[in-house]
C-alpha cells in the first residue's frame, strides 16, 4: 500500500506497472494507465485483463490520458471522480424495494434485472445497509401498515394484503413480533 501523499511523478514506471498488474486500489487517483492497443485508459485497480506491458503508458491525471486521445474504461469508470459499483447496485436495489415492497414477485423479478445473483445481492445489501433484504422490506411494510392503521379506517385484512403480506395470519404474526401489539390493539392506541 502506498501513502496517499506520494505523487505519481515520484513513482517509477516499474512501481506503477506492479500496481496495475496487481489491481492495487491504493494507487487509484495517483495515476492512470492507458493501453495503446485498445485506446482505453483505466485506474490501477481495474479488473479488466492485465494488458501487455509494452502496450501500457502512464498518466498523472485522467485529463492527461484524454488529451492524449484515450477514452475512459467502461468497467472501472476511470472518467468518474470515484466509482463505487457495489454502492450503486445497493442504491438501485433499495430504490426498487422502496417502490415495490408491496408486491413480492415484482421486486424479486426487478432485483434479478440488476445483473447479480440473488445471493450476491443479499450480501451487497447487507454490507451497505446493515440489514437483509427481507428485514428492509419488512420495515417498509411495517411502517406502511402502521400508517394505514392509525390514519385510515381500512379493514385489517385489506391492510395485510395491500402492504404485501401473503395472508392475514402472517401479517398478524409479523406485526405482533415487531410491535408487541396486534394490529387491532395498535389501531386502538394510535388512531387519530
């Protein structure tokens, strides 16, 4: 790992090549490398196939690489100040869940379209937000159920289905486990 205060102009081409060949993210932002055979420039941490050494040249900045005629890599997004693909996937998943938590089959289908496996999506979401997908959806459903119970006169059975629960018994069980009250008791205490 390289200290962040060391400038790229103080590194040798061999040091930079070592960082590129090892995909060392600690060098990101210190320099960029370009591949003559492809016309693309990347960050040192880019996960693309390591190019042949004789095809690589180094730049202190992304602007320098662009000025020399290279275009940014679509994989490591060398044109962005900071690219966080994992965070981006987690944010998209969260938005999908926020929009479709009431419809389980829909959010499961839409999550698959983000291009990662269900298992990997679960890992990413837990890593970024500290809760599982199911826990997050449960919290959204609970919040909406509480709102409907206290602000409307809607039947409990209708609230159960409209918030995405598969049935009344699963709704009652979940609601009581989370709040310590049955939906009817919650409504009685919180009704306006």
